[in-house]
């Protein structure tokens, strides 16, 4: 087990006692005599409007509006009030935990289909399989339900039972299961070995247990050629998990990050600073590492990428990150509400603030990068201090070709749900391949049949005959098949046909045995691109 850094998390919970302590800093007699109770004024205003306004409003609507006004006054793009349903969704997204039976369901061909069964969960233990169609829940006919209706009915308190009826291919009658609900954890880390022995880790969020999951992966990397950590589209999560993740890769004693926060109840000028040092042995110390980031990489994911970049432990590739260098506090409110707002900022080991200046709606404010300060890494590399993480190597994303854009536009016009059709087709082919114990692939006869189905639904045959369109659909279909077969390696192999960032990362690692050599290969590659002319630099350039 990894030692948990428990002093502070990105998501902090304040107890009712601490809140009461803040409210009692001013003596009661001073508050009542010199400062009229703002709460009493607000309560009276709500009461008067509720009883006398020419239009009738409920208390709940007015109080919601009052809280929204408080949040607007903060000019804090990250401040938010969660409803009970939003609180539950936030809890599941940030922790990966929920109470249920451990299924992933998708509406395919107008049927609620099981597309994943998580390991060591109640659904797995009773024998529910990928491909099963849910037709009943708790004596109700679910054959015409949406996925939301099915999920809401299947989930429930830990220890309670749910009755699920499924239709399985090869069986004439539905199969029924009595399943006891349990606490389910959805993993945050996926792993595969790519060509040439390159390890590939995808982490879609910094959730609870992410560091332990990463540790398990790293302990099986003895024969790997190098490691790619894909943090693209990772919105972050818990600060302590981010610190523990960085702890896995850095030397003991290394500074991991620091925070500056206001002392609760004190003037804003009174702040407290905390920092954290690496305490545990470094795993895979000799393995070259590349970190992939994009404009959606934020918060806790930026903490990990920033720490590895500061110590020259990871070469960062992709696009400039979101730039969320703030600590947010989430406070539980009565009736299962939560209030989130900004309470401080965090810094990378070299003291970089990655916060990007934004307006109240969260839109980036234009800036002059030349005015931002710089820091120097131990290897002498220069990094920009502020505005997110700037990759050591920026690579532009692949763009759609003209005919590919026309395909998407035409599909919208004739109302062909192209994404859903690809998912349905991927599931269908994946089921056949799994039944024959085959790896992800796309037999030509299946692909031609799929194109015929799209034409029957209204897409023009001449459009579907275009080489660029066929190539694009073939690529997307193979990705969907690999996803349905839960084959991370095959999915990555398919993706990198058009994923320039991933393809470049694999090639750099295949040519490098050490981290220092990886940086040298980067310099050589960039120098070669420069020599080819300015036109080539648009897709491959350092910051």
C-alpha cells in the first residue's frame, strides 16, 4: 500500500465544528449590536416576496437564486452549488465509487446492453456477461427503458437487493438474478504494452486509489522499453492522490508541490503555506517516460505532469494544458448539497504557478507569453512559469479532411447518429471476435455490411465510396471494436494511425534507452524538422 499524504486534498471537507468556529470569531454582542444579522435580512426578504409578490415563488426557488447570487459575486469560474443529483455524480466522478452491482450499460440497437462488467463486483460474481440485454428490473418491464432509467433503478444502498432480468443470446427465455448491491470502484488507470515493449498507461481522472493502481502497473514494468503516461482529457481530482502519483516516480526527499491558502476566518492577507516531500522509494528509476497532455488536462493531472517536468523525469508532449493551479474546497451543505469554491493555489516543485488567467465565465484572457517568467530545470531546460503546462514538444492534433467533414455534416442533415451506429457496430463485431477468441480486427465483409447499413439509413452511396471517408470510418470502427473488447493496447495501436502525439511518443521511446537520451532525441528531432523548413514546424515544435 502506498503511504497516503493526508494533510490536504484537492477536495477538502470542512466539519460543522470548524465552520461554527469561524462564525464565532467575533463576540456575539459585537455582532448583534454593531452589525445587523445579514441572514435575518435575507430571510425576511425571501419571506416577504414569497407571501406578497404579484407572482408566486416558492422558498426553494428564491433561496437557490440567493445562493446563485453569492456565487456570481465571487467572480470565481470554479465556484458552484451542487444539487443532490449533481453531488452524487461529483462523488462518483472524483472517486470512482458508487453503490450498485458493477455494470456499464449502453443503449445499443434500442436495447439496454451490458458493455462492461467490472471485476470482483456483484454482477461479475453472479455471472452477468457483456452482451446481456437488460429487460427487467425489480418486476418492472425494462425493455423500453433508457440507460438513465435502468441505472437509477439498479443502483441503491449497499446491502440491499435488486432483481435483474436479462436476455442472453442462445437462450430462449430471460435469465433472472437476485443481486446484492455493494460499493463499486471504477478503476482510473488502464495499462497495455505497445509495440517494441513500450508501456502505455491511460489515466482518465485522478480518483481515489489511482496511485495504488499506478503502483501495481509500475511493479510489472521490468521488461518495458519505456513508459507513456496519457493524461489527455484528464480533469484532475484529489491533490493527495496527485502527490502520491508523483511520489512513485521521483527520488525520496524531492519536493512534490506546495500550496498557499487563506487561514479560515482570518483576513485574506493571512495565508498558510504547506509543502510535501517525496517519502517513498522511486519506482522504475531508469525507465524513460513521456507524459501526454492537452488543453483538457487540468488540476491534479497538471500537478503530476508539472512535477515530472520540473525534475526532468518526464518529457511532456502534446498541447498546452488547461491551467488550473488553484485549490478548491467542497463544503457539504444540508439536504445533500455541496458548495465548491476556490480557497488557495498550488505550485510545482520549482515554484511554478500554472494558473491561467480567466474571466468569470472561465474563458482564457489573452496574454503575452514573453512576459511570463521562466525557471530552469536541473538539466538546464527552460520552462514557462504560469498559464498551464507548456509541453516540451508541441504537436498539433490531426484535423479532419474535407470529405470527412462532409460525412459528419451529411450524417447530421439526414439524422444518422453516426457515433451511435459505430458503437453498435463495434459491439456487434467485438462479440463475434470474443466468441472466436480473436484479437480486435475488422473483417472486410463486416465493414462492407456496415457501409451498406449506413446507406440504407440515408447516407449517399457516392459519399461512402470516397477513399477518405472509408478510411476514416474503418479507423473509427476498429477503435470502437477494441474498446468493446477492453483491449487498451489494440485501441492505442489503432489510434496512433492518426494520433500524432501518441505515434511520436512511441517512436521517441523506441529510440531511447534513458531519460537523458530521450531529451537528446527530442533535440535532434526538432533540429531535423527546423532544417526541413518552416512549413513542417507547425506540427512539431518545442516551447
